[in-house]
C-alpha cells in the first residue's frame, strides 16, 4: 500500500464534546483531522482550504471559500415556495417565552414543594391511566421472526398495538371510507409500511409521510413498485406544515393522523396542525408520546389546563425538566431510607450550611433521600400532566380524547399514547 493510500485510510480519532464517540470519517492526505473536526479546531487548520461550520446547521461543515455556493444547495436550507409550507402556521398564539429554570436552581424546599404540587395535581386531574396493549394480525408473524433481537421485537410490538387501536376505532376500513393516513415524524416509515398491509383496500387510501430530515433506507421507497399504492413523502418541519396546501389530500374526506414517539414539541405542533382542520375530515389521531423534556412553551397546546391546575407560565420548564426523571434510568448510589411521599412543604429539609463543601460533593437526591424509583414515578406524573393538557385541548376542538398505556413499561418507559376520535 502506498503512503498516500495509507494516509487516506486513517480515520479521525478526535473525541467530540468529551464523549468517546469514535469518528470514522476519512482523513484527507496531508491533514490531521477529517473535514468535520477541522472545522471544530480552526487553530490547527493550516491548509489554504479552511473549513467552517455551516451557518444553517453547525452539525456539518463546508469550505469557507465555497460558503456562498454551499448555502444554495445545503439540505438545511429552509424552503418556503411550496403551497404546503406556511411559515409558523402551527405555532399557535405568540406568547412571551418564560425563562428556562433547571432543577438545580431550586432550593431543596422549593423542589419538594413543586414535587408535592405535581402529585396533588396528578391525583386530582389525571389519575390511573388505562392499560390497553393491543395487537394486530398483520404483525403476528413478524413478532416470531428468527434472529430478531429484543430491540426489534419491542418496536414491532409497539407498531402492532398502534395498528390494533386504529383497527378498534374502525380507521383501517378504507373499503367503505377512503382515507388519507398522515404519519408525522415518519423517519424511515416503518409504521406506514405495516399500515399498508393492515387496511382493507389499499387502492382507496393515501399515505403521506412527514419528516423534516432526509432519511436513508426508507421503507416507503420499496413500496412504490405497487401501482395501487399511493404514497407521498414531504420533507418539511411540522411547524410550517399547511395540510390545506397538499392537493392530493383533497380527494379524501377522512384523515387519520398518527405518529410513533413524536418527540416533545413536535407532538403539540402536530395536534395544532390537525385540530385546525375540519373535524369532519380529521376522523382520528393516535400518537405515541415521548421526550417531554423537549417541549416548548410557545408550541404547547395545553396552557389553559396547566393554569387551571395551578402552574404558572414561569414554572413550565420546571415541569418539563422534572419529566426527565421518568426516563433517565437513575440508580441509587447507596442504600437509603424509603421515601413514599413528599415531605410537607413547611417541614421540608433545609441545607446544612455548616457542611456546604460536603453537600456539593454528594449526590443531591441521595442527600435528600429521594430514591430512584420514586423520582421515576414523579417524572411520569409530570409527563402525564403535560399529556392531559393535550387531551383537554383536543376535547375543546371537537374530539373525544384519552391517554392509554399502549405497551408495557418494560418495553419502553415512553409507553403512553394519545387516542382522539372526532365526535362529528
């Protein structure tokens, strides 16, 4: 092997953001780093062709002298010239964004007080959520596929339950009711793939996949050979998605929206997008919910409920921060006395000022006696409060909505789905 080929075969071993993520990008002959990490270490870039982070998306880089050309073709460039794209159409009312407050900014007494309020509000407004894990015959064989690992089986189980609920509500009967199915946050489109095998008549259905990213290995690309199947994929941020601008949808009187693990604020943008349509067209919505810590105040649709439950706008991001407890897989660092309920606010523990240095080195939750399993429980209640606000919003828009545990929590901690059926 020549020296030049040996140089080109080397890979960049730069550790990114203190995480040991090995970069496998090739290093150009004569350079020390790959193109991406050259942009992150400009002080060591001695080449004439300097790389800089892309202004539209710093996750990738480009040559500085080619920046103008790159911006013309960059995949991160916002496109607005299509009828189905309307700037911020689903963002709702413009409100003043409250400051983000982390849990570490709260005193011990404030933290206990907020946790107690979450528990009281959950008991009063949400209560126990129905367990409703269903299956669909289209995925029975897939569940027993040899060689599937635990992760693959879990995803198949989740898809099966979602399809089971679609069937239960009568949404898979396209023979009598031609239907447009819209998958939000579609990714590779695996849910839509199974949906095409579950409906009664594929010739009377349209499948629209929405995702803001350019996906590789799309399952819908493998289905286009079927001339009876109508599939349309749109690359657009849900925040700007205007369903009325999609001409193909106008041929269908019934719309069903669905999504699996629709992340944070994308759920609220989806609900806003669908609820602004005529209820006679949007027959139902089924969304598997997740990532509540990424919800944003301006996108969230349940403000009215949170105010009724006693939470102020400036407390919104405290609530979202608390939701991370449900999925962070925390473990206790040492055996502690069990905490079954939040101590009374007036008698909450106060920091020991005489041992501040010791407290700084200790895990805060260990010091306060908050066991991991209890924090997970409080985190789930915070998530369900946010989800209940979404349910209340949809109910005011002419839907009959509810939350369900669509799979077991052992399969995924994000096991809650929102099911809404039009009352029209």
